[in-house]
């Protein structure tokens, strides 16, 4: 089945819906306190909330995982890579309740390893895998589809990375790995899609 991609983002952040028929994954999970905005945007784009099988945060920063718990309470299964688990309580510690953030309860999440990601996605008809792409943060992951589409969250654009420091080396290694695995079109957390 052909995979489709729809941007349901707002407030300068992209939230991508990757669909195989009516099986859908939401990549990145909204700002806290904006659940009504996300729901309205999904509706305008013809994406019923109940068809979201998984919600995947590329990393646990406020603009990419702020609605994770609200989505979970609405029936969307959070897809969490085990290496991301330490970042979840750190997000809660850095976020004020006044911002509308609800702490994430991972007990109801679908926690997987990177190695399990291909099989997990295949069960809902999506051909691809989740790969670790540190550089912006140590918990950063990207969804890489077999067609070459890659959803990178805030992975630093290699043209904007410095040189010679540890973070720049992580960024370069992540982009090199994505190229080697066949990535061709980048769907970033901010800005328009672009060729890799």
C-alpha cells in the first residue's frame, strides 16, 4: 500500500502524519495545552484522531512531545524507543504545569527497541524503521521509510553544524548513517521538506 504524508503542524513546528490506508503514525506530538488545535488541524486535513495507531516523538522536548499524555488519554498509543525513556522524566522536570503539560505515564506506552521497530511498523502496514540519530539530543530518533522519506525532528542540518566538537561529530555521523540507509527526502521538525 502506498504511504502518504500530511503535515498537521502549527506554531512553527511540523507534525507529520504517515499513513498506510487508515493506519497512521503521528510523528511528533504537539505543544502542551494545544490539544484542541491539534485535533482541529487533524480534522481539517481529513485525519480522524481515532485512526492514529501510534504517536512517536522524535525526541522529548516540549514542542515535540508536549501533548504525548493527552494523546495517550485520547487512545493514541505512544511508541517509545527504550533509549528515550530517561528523557521523559527530564521533560517533566523542565516543564511548568502552567504551560498545560501533563506528565507522561509510560506504563501504557508501547516501548520497543530499535531492532523491534521494523516489525512494529509492519504490523500497521508501514514499511520502515526507527533509527537513533543523536546530534540535537541523545534521545533523538528518526523514522526512516523504505521509500527514502525520513522524519528527523530537530536533527541539526549538517550545513548549520560546527566542526570539530563532539556534537558536530554526532550530527555528521547521524546524517551519514541516514544517507547510507537510503534516506532521500527530509521531513524536518521545522521548515519545509528538502532533499537530503
